[in-house]
C-alpha cells in the first residue's frame, strides 16, 4: 500500500508521538504530552500513513539559535520515528526531505537535531557540529585551584519564582555561546522547570537554585538528588545536575561550588556540557571528572547564503567554497564568502575549498575545524593556505553548546 504524508493537527498530538514512544519502548506521560502541545515552538507535525494507520512521524521546533556573533532561525527536527512494522520502506527519508523543504519555505537557513543514532542523519547532509561531555566526580575530589573571589547567596525556588529568576540569567548567557536557544515561557515551564519523571530520570524532586551576588542573580542550577545508602547506612547517593548556567565566569564558579558541596552525596554527575567547560581548569584534580564526550548537535545547512550571513567571522578574508548537496540541490555550486561583509554570494571564480554540505554544517558553529575535516578526507584544499584561511574565518571564541536535547 502507498504511504501518504499528511500534516497533523494539534489535536492529533497524542497520535503523533506514538511512533517515537514505540521506538523507545516508552509510555505516554500525560503531563509532558500536554506541556509539549502548548509549546509555540512546535510548529510542524508530519505523519506517514499506511491507509488509516500512522506508521511514522516527524516534528519541527521553530527555534532561534546563537551563532558566533549572531543568531539564526532554526528548524529543529524532533520526535522522528517509524513503526518497527514499516522499517526499510523509505519513510524516514521522505519525512526528513519534507522537513528540509518546509524549513526552506519557512525561511529557516539551518536545520538542527540531536541524533539517537549517529549513523542516520549524515546521509541527509547533517554534520556533527558540537560535542556533549559528561562528568562523574566523587564529592571529596572537587577541590578548586582557587576559590571564588566573591561570596554568593544560594536560594532554592519554586517553579514560578524560578521562571522569574532563571530566564534573565539565561538571556545574559545565551548570546555568548553558539548553539544556545531562545526559550519561550511555555518552553521554560514545560521542558525545564516542571517536576516530572522524564526530566528527573528517577531521582527525587526537582531542585531549582539561584545564586545571587550583591542581590543580582548570576547563575542557576536544576538538579535532583538520588539518595542511596549502603549496608552500613553510609550515604552513597548522587546529585544529578540537569542544567547549570552562569551569566558570568564568577556565576559559573559559584554555582558549581554549590553543587559540589551538597551533603549526603558521594558523587556529582552531569551531561551535555561543552568541551571547553571551565571545570577542567578549576579543579585541582581534573581527571577526577571522568570526562567523556559524545556527539551533540548535528547541523544541516538548508540555505547556504542565508546561513553564512547569519554569523560573524574571525577575519575579513575572502574564501571561495565549492559545495555539493544531493538532497538540497539549490545549495550546490560555488560561493564566495566575504568575512568582513558577512556575506556569501554565488560566483564562477576558481574554488579554494571543495566540500559537501555535511562538512559545512560541522564547521558552521565553530566547533569543528577545517584542518580536522581535511585530515579526515572530508574537505579538499584547492588553493594554497585555504585550510588556514577557512579556520581563521570560522573560528569561535567558545565551543558550541546546547544544554538540552530537543
């Protein structure tokens, strides 16, 4: 039977999430389902139907993401799933390609996602653009090289108070870090501050703490406590940090000092941290972090000219890119990038670099160097010094960081 793609109405949201929940073997969380339906960012739901049965689905969050020196509208591909009864029929391919067409029509120059399996999305032009780090450290190994020079005041807040205190901290931090997202009030309420099992992952109640210096909020953290005791009634539990954001370097130091000093915890754990997080330099024993890295954000350039115009560059040099793109043929061709003008225009000039759209997605936020990709055979230099010029143009002051999976 022919598979038909149909736009889904908001009232079909319960049906829409069925393929992804089936793929993960998860149950419906009614509270989270209702919160997701209220998100203004969830602007597009697509279903794949075999007759009257929904056999696959994909959604789009319309987001705004920080870039080096700017911001860009993003189509956040989310909740993609195909029922196990309908694998290997091209349904995922059709859903993703429709998503890219809709992103282009909506004026969203890039698409981004978190991949459940890294092998899936590279074939659709998504490039690995950031890494996400996890830590797990014993509480008695958390000494800093130098303590914070100012004393902060920590306050535990309820959900309503936390929204008022946390959002301004986030808005101060967000423009500084590529990969961070704008958040609406429903997003805060439904995905960050609510106390539900999906976020807590089996821990105790969600704790919301703000760190103030001289009466001003400088940082906040969301965490939960996993209490356990051994046979001798000695605490062996852990603190699970869901999100810790500082609006300043001082705020970052203070909030992590608070988290490391919580009583009745043997270990502090966190994930989705950036590669250049200052904890590596703060700790007396950095290896005790047991830091591990995995793939983070994947970025797909939907409109080369608009995407390259939505970020700043590390130099004013010019560079001509020859780009191939199988799924979005409008991106294929040669583009002259002028770093000083923050502009890319089509050209017939001889190219300096030859690359696939996947490699451009990896480089876009400044988290992957052209030198690394050239060494991996993913970028071809066609003129002298082209790799060095590309890395000078695309460098970013901070590693890309998206602190949450969407």
